[in-house]
């Protein structure tokens, strides 16, 4: 196996990014175990040799895709919060917007999310990336709230609970859609819970 190199030139960096995006999308669409590096090379219109210059195997490509996917869900929320002045008065509006952003991200990347959840149970390195992304988001939001004057007592724990609740709600709305559950009422209950935790 050859030495993996990190691209320096702009077009090489773009080519590596293209391989990651196309490879990840392909594995999410067809299933991780149903895709080979040859499939990725053909779809990305690059040689297999180019792939092996940047990656050891398709697992490396999938891991890079998972990192990018996690950022695409987490960062829009963090970017949104960075642009806001957070107060207890505007907290209900911010919560509503964050829930909408989570739902949009889950809807856009439905196939990716489904494959990720499967790989999360099968591959400890994937699980670790997703867990670390969630923890990073927990601590960044906690710091933002502390800087905004919120009570720091057990705040990371509270934020972690809130992220879990919102993530579960998004799964319900986007994937499960149980006919016997009233999702507007569920969302209202989430707002009450979140506000209660952060009061």
C-alpha cells in the first residue's frame, strides 16, 4: 500500500473534496457494503490510482464524509446562534428556529442519515465521530449561553439532553411519522421542556 498524501494545489484539494462528496453520497445511496473504490472512481470520473493517493480505502472516504455530514448539521445551528443575542425573552423564537434547521438538515440528507445510523452500530470509528460532534456542539452552545448570562449550573448536561430531545423529534417528523402521535403538540411540549431546563 502506497503512502497517502495530502493535496496542496488548489485543483488537487478540489479533486479530493469531490471524491469525498461523491463517494459518501454513493455509499449512502447504495449502502456502504455495496460500493467499491472502483465504483467511486467511475462516478467521480477519476482514476482509481488517484483515490489511493488520497485514501487507504473506501472506509477513509466514508469517515471523511461523515465528518463533513456532521458539520453540515451542527454548523448551521452554531452559525445561527453566533449571529444572535440570546436572552430569555427571545429563547422561544430561537428554539423554534433551531428545530426547523434540524428538520431541514435531516430532510435534505435522509438517505445519508439512514446509512449513518446503520454504520453507527456497525463501526465504532463512525460512532465516535458522531458522538464527538454532538459533544462539541453541546459545549459550544453551553459557552454561548454562559456568555449570554445564563446559569452555568449543569448547563452542558442540560444542553446535551435538549439536543437529544430535538434530534429524536426530528427523527419522528422526518422518518417515523406515527399516525397516532400529534407532532405539533409534541413540538409544543418540547418547547415547554427546553424553556423549563434553561429558565
